[in-house]
C-alpha cells in the first residue's frame, strides 16, 4: 500500500506536572494534581482518583520504543511534529493525559477551574499550528450553565472540539434532558463532542489477576458501547440532529454488534420502548456517531455494518497501546484489500471533515 497522509483522531499531550499548581486560583492550589516522592515511591495525587504509586527502583525497564514513548508526547511542537512526520501523520486531534482525570472530583467548581487552566494552556501551546493540531477543550458537566459558557469561551479561543466525561457519576445519565442546553450549545458551536475512554470514573478498579487487561478493555474501552447506546436510543440525537459525537480510544469492532442489537431490541421490545423514534437507533449513529481505534482489523472488516463514516483511526501518540511509530505498517496490515478511497476516509477524511483541517 502507498504511504497515505494520515490524521490521528486520538493523540495526547503530556501536561507539565506543575500546570495546575501554578495556574489554579489560590483557593484551589493545595488540591491541584501533583506528584510527590514518599519513602522512595513516586506518588501521583489527583482529587477523586486512587493515588498512583510507582517505586523508583521498579523492576519494569523502559528501553527502546517504550522509552521513546515515555519521552515523547510533550508540548515542544518542533519535536512533536518531527515524531509524527516519522509516522506519516499530518494532523492531530489533541486530548490530555493527566487532564483526563479532572472529572473525578466531586466538586463541580473545582473541576471547572481545572478545565479552564488546561483549556487556556492547550491553546497557548497548539494555536500557532492550526494546520497540524486541533485542540479539544475539557468541559465538566456538573454545572450546566457554566458548561455552556465554557463551550462558548473555548470555541471562541480556537478549540475545535469539546470533551465531556464518559460516565456521569452521581449526576444524571446522558439520556436526561438536563443536558439539552449543553448539547444545544455544542451543536450551535459546530464542533464535535468527544467522550474519551476511561473518563468520569476510576478506570483501574480491578486490582487482581488480569487487572491490566480487564481494566483497559472493560473499564475504559467499555465506555464506547455505553455512550453510543445512551445517545442513540434515548432521543438525544433526534432532538439535536446536527450534533456529532465521537467515542475516543474505545476501539471499533464492538460497534457493529451494538448497532445490530440496538435495532433488534428496539423492535423486539417495542411494547416497552420509550421514546418511539422516527428512525432506528443505529441510523442515528450512522448519521452522527464516530468511534476511534488504533489497531483494530475486526472493526475495519465490520465497516459493512457500521458504515465507513463512523470510523476514525488514531495512533494514540505517545501511549504504549498506540501504533506510533509504526502506524503506516499497522494501516497497511489492517486495510489490506480495502478500497483506497475507504481507507483514506477512515485514516484522514472523516477527521478532517469533523475538525475542519
């Protein structure tokens, strides 16, 4: 396969550890995300999340490409673009790393203060290169009027998408009309709403055998089917027909199953279904929904059920489960036998359209 210019619909930036401690209003700084050393153990504290502990002399060794990934993903744009040029990536949609966890605090005002710090900083870093980077703003959902105001502020600054948590915690679920003003604001702003896997809840609940695999697949990527079902079966997308949504880093193979079975249950359980929709649930997803994946050949094969327009590839730079710096090889393998125009749409065109590259 020829080398294709690609857009990563899922890339991350590694924020400075002291970002929030230095920029939050004084009343919040003691609660800022921080990293400290305690008895030879490096501990990361983020409000609402179980502390992350890593022994400095841990037996895990980082070398080769694993070490490269650990040292990459920063906000040195020259280095970042050099890394992505190596992978054939001509554009990136930018999501946070530490910032993914700000939704875990139970304090709505504190969540919003952290989001504003991140949103401002992200634009300072990436705005000078709009042809290469599409920043995505964080939008907490606890205070809807404040969320609407931040959507408007962020888009005015230049953010090309907004991100809300996958799970709502103690707040109403996403089939509640309480979120209608937020969906309306996002639709009016003409940007996609993004749901990054593993947000709004503790994504590492399983501590026993198999935990690393269980947590990533079920606790994080399992958010994708949840979001698609809540939005497509509840009438949200009927009320907001121009709202485009994306589940990020959720994989894609499951989408064919969800779309098929949403329609099956909608029909078979018609006596209980509410609301009655003018279209089948799957049709809303094909019209307004998208999922991102890194290395998911089953999802590519299943495009006959999902539609090509629902699929967006991303290299998840610089995370270890991503395809950087071997994205071209991964794409050539996954898309073997796929018509070139369909391949281009999934690895470039869909993201370019949604994020206005």
